[in-house]
């Protein structure tokens, strides 16, 4: 029983590398890599994710090294090499 509870505790602490919105955004940016710089508002519009959710997902993508933030007004995002090369698997897609 103790071993089982230890395993459950370990699994509970594991977080996915990408959020659902983060995966959608990263996949979109990879598919449109010919465009080098993105504003959060444009990302939200193109992925049909709310601006607030897109901003939060972009913040996590930057913190995790998939994107970089350039400038401050407006904030522009660009894919890093890690973001360009990361294999994304979204459930339900072939």
C-alpha cells in the first residue's frame, strides 16, 4: 500500500511539458515558421484562443525555452531552435 501511494504521489507531481493551448500555439508557429515575429494578439486570432489564454501560454512557452520574447511595446515572440524542433503530438490528430 505504501509503495502504491508513493507511485501515485510521483505521478501527481508530474506536469505536462506543454499545456493544451501551448501545444496548439507551438504547432501553429512551427507550421508558419516563414513568419518570424508574432504578437500575442495575432497568435490568439490565428489559433482561435482568447487573448488572455494565448498570453499565458506564450509566457509558459518563453519560460520553457520554446519561444523568445523580443521588445516590450509591443511584445514580439519568435520561435527558438528548441521550439522549431520540438515534436508535438496533439490527441485526436493524425
